[in-house]
C-alpha cells in the first residue's frame, strides 16, 4: 500500500476515534470532491467493494475515472478490469485496452501487489483477453486514445515504476 493511503487511513481513523461528527466515508468523499486523487481512488474502492457504503458499480467507476484522469495508476487498472469483465458496467474492450495501456506504463510492483495482482497477470491474462477480443483496428484506436489522453494531460506524472 502506498504511504499516502496509509496516512489518509490513519487520519480518518483518528477522526472517528476522537468523535468527529462526520463518518470516514464522508471525510473521504469531501477530500475526493476537493480533487484529492488518493481519496478519489479510495472512494472508488469503497463503492466497488461495498466497504462502508452500498456496492455501486456506477459510483465506483465515477470515482475511479476521476482518479485515473489525474494519473492514478491503480484507478487506471481498476477501470481496465471493469471494462474488461463488466463488473457492473458494460464491457468495452477499447476503453479497457486504453486504461490498461496507461496503467501498464505507470504501475509499480507495489501498486500491483496492493491489488493482489502480479505483473504476469497484468501482462498475460488481461492483455491476452483484450487482444483476442479486439481487432487490430480497435487496438490501434485504443492506443490512439491513450496517446491523446497523455497529450491532454502533460502534467500528470507517468513515470511511477519502481
């Protein structure tokens, strides 16, 4: 788990312990709405897994997307997985391949371990599924979408590999 996630979790736990009026989810949501990328990802996780809130794939996708658009590699991976397997959303292999392409350029081993994945899983199973489902033209379209995304987000750090 990344250090910022741990600190954010400890902070919200402390707020609950000292009797802060707002729940941890309310605190995370407030931070997410203010643009905190880690909070956006955490809220996506909460909705995606039903932790502290009702499971809601649409809300999970919304928060993952916000975090992913801000360059959060785990959120990008979660979108790739959601669009590959459906996970409450329509399957969209073009979008899945785009987000996988972006995530695979930035994910560290630590990020993958946090999601209980290995680099082999990311590169083999998911890539094989997508490349067999997509035509060559769709793969090129996905890569073009990823390239366009990178051009539109020049200030988003893309070199997180450790």
